[in-house]
C-alpha cells in the first residue's frame, strides 16, 4: 500500500494493471489494497473513468498509521520471541 500511495502521491495516473506489474502481484490484490486505502484508511482515492486510472482527489500529506492496541503489541512481541527461539 505504501508503494501505491507513493504512485498516487507523485501525481501519477495509474491503473490496476500497471500497479500489479510494478508490485509483482495480481490485479485483484491491487484492487483490494486500493479499496482498503479508500474505505478503511479514509484516503481520497478516486477513479477517473475518462482515462481509466486511479489517483488521489487531493494532496495527501502522509500515509495514515494503523492503530495498534497494547494487547496487540504485546501479542506481536510474544510471537516474535517465540519465533526467535
């Protein structure tokens, strides 16, 4: 998603096929990531039907961070320790 954000941030008009090739993933993965960015992260992603491309509707200063609770952070640390051993 960060790479998609960078493409949009640079003002590039791009579509799922181009992004999939750039990221070496399927177009469905790109579509899911874009939907997540728009719907869950609240980024202003829009699709321009005239040029068949995605872009930000307006400038975005930074990529939103994912909120992690203390319990989730503790679980990640315990899992990391278990994997190291």
